[in-house]
C-alpha cells in the first residue's frame, strides 16, 4: 500500500454529491486496451486450438498470443495493486471497474493457457512463473471482490465515499434489489477460485485425458466471462456508458498521453510478428507431445543422474 494511502485516512463522514474522474484506472484508452487485448487473445487462442485439431502448426500466432497474454496479466496485477493502494480515495464505482478489468485479465490468461499449455509444461521455470502470476492475480482479485461485496452489503456501491469506508461506516443497508448483485459477486469470487484450481491442475497434470474437450469447454467459459466483464465495463463506465455515481468532470472520456500509451502497447507484439515473418527472429516450431515427453526440463538424465536445477549444466 502506498505511503500516501497510509498517511491520509479515508474521509467517511461526508459523501460529496460528485466525485472526480480517474482516467488512470477508468479512462477510455485503459478500458479499450484491456478489452481489445482480451478479444485478440481469445480469438488467437481459438485459432491455435482448432489449428492443432487439424494437425497444423501456428508459430506466429503462438508468439503473438503469448505476448498479449503476458501484457494482459501484468496489467491486471498492476491496476489491481493501484486500486488497493488508492482505497482511501477511490470510490466504489472506480473500484468495481478495476475488478471487472481483473476478470478480463484472468479470462485472457486462462484462454492462453488452454492454447499454449504444452509450451508451458515443457519449461518448468516458465510453468511455475505462470503459476505465480496466476496466484497473485487471484489473490488480488479475491481481495478486491471482498471490498465490492462489502460495498454492496452496506449499500455503498453507488456512493461517493472511498471504498475503504465500507469497513468504517454503517452505510445505509443493502437495498431490496441488491440480492442479485450480492449473489453474483459471491459467485464470481467462488468461480475465480474454482477456475484457478482447475487451471492449476490443467497446467501441471501429466495426463492428457479429455484434452480437446477441456480446451473447447474452457475456451467457451473464458469467452463468456470476458464478454460479461466487457459488457459491464461498457455500460457502467463514463467512457462508454452511464456511471453509477455523479462525476464532477469528463476526464475519463478525454484522451491523454497515458491513454494513448495504453493503446500503443497493443502494437508491440506485432513488431515481433513482422521480425519473425521477415526472418530476423527464428522461433522453434512447437513439438508434438508424442515426440518429446513433458517435464523434460525438470528431470534431465545426465550420466545416469537427473538435473533438477536450471542453473546446473
């Protein structure tokens, strides 16, 4: 948590009629970046999966998909960290948008995992790094979800008090129509934990039973989650829809360097694609599972022994 957040406690005694916009977490460029990356990644994941069904290789698409996934999960972790660090100033409206963006990040990464799982399994360093990022993203998402759940239960989800006030004020009580939101929030938190468990099993499992069925069902589920989160962002944000609170300015609809930078990040993976196409970067083709056993990076036979440390040669 930031020093400013610690030194400036949330003011929970008076709720202003309007709150300032925050383009850093809910600007047009930020939201578009998350949604476009999620759309590209899911489409590429589907393309890679169905190409594998036909026995075709897809080196460029794999490289592009991996780049977008890396970018998305790191941005998801980053924006959630910013939201928790600014809990003494961010209102529930902004905090909820951040939570929806974290769902987009999760859906993007899991869709990529379904498509590139064999690549991750062969390198134990990359596999456990993915596992760590998945856990950090889940932990932050669960914490953010608990704040959102508390805001709904206290009837503060459409108020201009900081999100930290959900623990320091009695609120006005949940309205009679909040039952669906309350149940939906609990379902999303529980679903995130369940999906994390399944993704962990899928990432580390040595067996390949129901492999294609898991890919297809998982991809459909991740697509549904991403669509649901994107629709909520579009309807609720000032950039595209009607916010649930009164904002004092139109800052989230204005384009600034930060918004443009978020969009320019989408171009970076395309540079690698051009370099691969031009032959400036060589990428090894994917190896079929029946040609090379999984987990060969963890247990390499060397003179009758096994290498378990990546730094040993």
